[in-house]
C-alpha cells in the first residue's frame, strides 16, 4: 500500500479498535516510557503465546491518527497473562499512556479494559460499537497481519455480532501501516518474522483460525490460546 492510499483509508474511518498484545514490567536501565512501571512488549519479546509485537500495534494506530486526528482509537486489552509481578495495570491503560506519548490527544482515546483474549476482544468491541451507534462502515480493527485470519474467522462464524461483519469490517494490519510510512520497516518485519519463535506462532495462528472455521477447539492442554472451547460456552461464537 502506498502512503497516499493509507491516508485515504484513514480519512474514511471514524473509529479504530486496537487489538492489543501484552505488556511487561519495565526493565532496569530502559528508557522506554512506562505506565506504573509497565510497558508494551516490543518486537520478538514474548508472552505465553510467543512474540506479539504489542508496541508496534499502538505505534501503527498513532500513525493513523496523525493522518486523521478525528479518529477515535480504542485499545482493547484487560489483564496481562504475566504472573508473579504484583500489581498489574490493564493492558489498555498502558497502551493509552503510550499513545499519548506518541502524540495522540487524550480526548481521542477510549479504553476497552475487560478482554483477555482475541474472542473477547471481538465480542466486547462489537458491543461497544453497537452501544455507541457507530457507523459500521467507518469502524476498523487493527492487529498484526498474522492475527487477522483468526479475527476474520471469529467474525464470520459468530451469530451474535451487530457491527463487525465479514467482508464489511475493515481489517488493518500494523505491518501495512508502518511499512507504508517507513519503507525500512518492511525489511525489519521480514527479518523478525523469519525467527523460529515467530514462525511457530504463525503456525499456531493458522491452526487457531482453522479450528474456528471447523467449529471445534480441542480441550486443555491442546488448544491454541486466544479463544474458548465452543462446546464449553454458554453462547458459542461458532
């Protein structure tokens, strides 16, 4: 995508939901800004599922906002899956702090602070969009390219979503945004994604999308984390 095309896309939107990754405690000697001693993971820094490139998601959203400062940005993420670290802020609060440090106006940021996995992000963000009566054609989801297949599968196979619709909801990859603005980013993503840890996560993402489409999520300890077992849910997203 060319930068001018990205600008046109940003101008067509009112709301961007950021499907956040995870956070981690700030390490001694780091000069990254932190919220209550926590920051988003960056690059190949991993949580329990693997490297999630959380900071880059917020960075891409901030770049979209700079193209259209009427955008509402909504970081979605509740409790971190990092354990044993004492008091932990919501992921959405850390990302909000980072967005403000990247120049986004505080008035342009809302938080969704309850979602623990991708399935909950889809459901809770859809409910927020419905509650606020936002135009579904001007609402987008921003996430890494390798997560979009699973997000799309969840949208396509869910019966209770009101705003998110397959082939209608705009899905935006952080890689597309950052590479359109800075051509050197593409090479950096390609290098990082060649790492065995990233390649393993991509394979699990593909497996997870297939499980959603197939209507079956194997029980613990076999499932790929990120969405629940459909046979154990009161309201299945399948």
